[in-house]
C-alpha cells in the first residue's frame, strides 16, 4: 500500500470515530457508510487498504458476479458427522468429524492379531482450529485432501460459524484467548476423548492451541503427537503495522477500539451499512487475505462470505483479546514433538516474522515461508500447505509413510519399485 493510501485509511478511521460520537446523538443512519469502512478494517483482521479496481465496474455487474461465484464455487461444501460440545460457560460449540474410510485408506501392512481381547488402538485425530472471522470451512482444501485418509475434527470457535453465541459474552464478559483454549479442550473431550492428537491452528486458531497448552500441559504431554502453526503469533500483536506507515498505524490504533465499541452497540444499523459498502469491503478483504494477483475469484469470494458472516458485535468483542495475547512460554510444551510452522511471506495480519519467532523457540520445528502468500495461505496456496501438513502427519504416524494425499482429496499408495 502506498503511503498516500494509508493516510486516506487513517483519516477514514478517524472519521469513523467522529461518526460513532454522532451516532450517540442519533446520527447513526448518516454514519453507517463511514462505519462500514471501519468494520471492513477489523473483519479483515487488520487496518485497511482499498482495491480501487472494484470502483471501475458497475455495481449491478458486481452483484451478479458475486451471485454467480456463490452458486458455482464448491468451497465450504464439505460436511462431516456433526457433534456438539459445551464450553465451561455453557456455550454450544459445533464440530464435525471425518472418519477414516477403511476402503479408501491405504494398507498399513499385514493385519495384526488382537492379543488377549485388547481393543485396537484409537486412531490419530487431527483437530483443526480456524482463525478470526472465519469458520471451519477455511480448511476446505486440506479437509478435501485428507478426507478418508485420517480422522479429522473441524470446529467453529464460539460465536463463529455454526457454534452458539458466547454465553459469557452475552453477559458482557470479554473474550479471552484463555477461554478459547478451554473451548478447544471441551471439543477434544467430546470429539476425540482418547487416542493421539495432532493440533492444527491458523491465526487465532494457533493462539487457541497455545492457550490449550498453557492451561492443560498434561494433555499435550500425554496425547498430542504433533502440531502445526499456520500464519499465527505467540504475542506482540500490538506492534504489527498492517503495511501502514507509522502515522497511519498510530491513528488506527488510537481510534479503532472506540469505533468498534460504538459499532458493536448498534449492530443492526451497522450491518445495513456494511452491506451497502460491500464492494469496498471486498477490496479490503482481498488486500489483507491474499498476496497473489491471480487468486481465483471464487476463492476470494469464498473468503469474503466467511468474513461477511461474522456479526459486527462478534468482531468488536474479540478484537481486544489479541493485544493481550502472549503465549510465548507455552511453546515449550511442543518442544519434543514434530512441529510445522508455516506462514505467507506477505502476510500483513500476522507477519511471517512472528512465525520465525515461534520457530526460533522450537529449533527442531520445520519452518516454511511461502512467497507470494498472504494471511489466508491455506486457501491461496493450498497445495503447499497440504503437502507440508501431510509430511507432518507422516512424521507423527497419523498417515502411513506409503500414503500420499492429493490436492482435492484423492489418495494413492506408493508401490515398491
């Protein structure tokens, strides 16, 4: 982003604060257009950038294109066996399980006789945790590739996707990363109560995994056999500049908490403004989700739909938790197991330097930095993420060494030469 564009964004954020003040006096209808900019800023997980090319196409044509992409794109269509877990505050957490297909899974060697009536060991379960303003469908490509090969659990974090609204948040209690770690524990207890586990987390999902380790080190020690951190951070998120110059960053940090608090209190009116500014919103999402110029428009629209589905009050209540997040010391619990740390080099939301910092604290981890990739690297370059994740699963024993996974879920077994 150019410095001039960043300054425009900073001015827009400042104007949004003024709009929120006007709203308190009854001017919300006039404020929603500017407020939509601020919403897009946060829902994309960052400050903001404007995709000017969106302004050169007629609004009607853009609406038709979005409808066509929504109907044609297969992304997010995979479904598994549904289940529900309940957090310690009563929040209903939705998850889905994809079990191993005995016919599709490759042979793992000669059948072993069961001794003394002992049950077969529980299979490895791979638990996927998604990021802020997303849902479990953000793992579409990886889910397709692993489907039937290994047991997987995909869940929606509280107030996201198909999970229930956070009960504590309905009582005006703040969301914390620690709470998300306890939520993950509840999902594991319900969906994978025994057997080895591999944990995979993107962005906020990676922070959730760290919070789980911080609070339940015995679970990590006794059951977790591998972990993947994708585009995430162990702390110091308050220092991220989101690609803005210093002046722009300082302005956004100064006004954003107030903007969000005010907008979250007028959710219904703000959602109308959000829809009215959908084109600007789409450009912001693309800017802060992807780095490649040639991202499939259907994938970009898929990401846009996920982020659009996150209500503004949920966006607002989660945002403060990231500045408080610091789980650096929890990483020690993953020191003695296979670890994958992967990030897009051009990630503006959780910069790749944060992944490098995680890898520095886990010197045996595999660090993969993907060029020409942004924050949603698992959608932008799914083949890279799937390949490295498959390798991690092989190292943990979750997937037989002779098995390979392909981009859209078919499998084959390597034949001896």
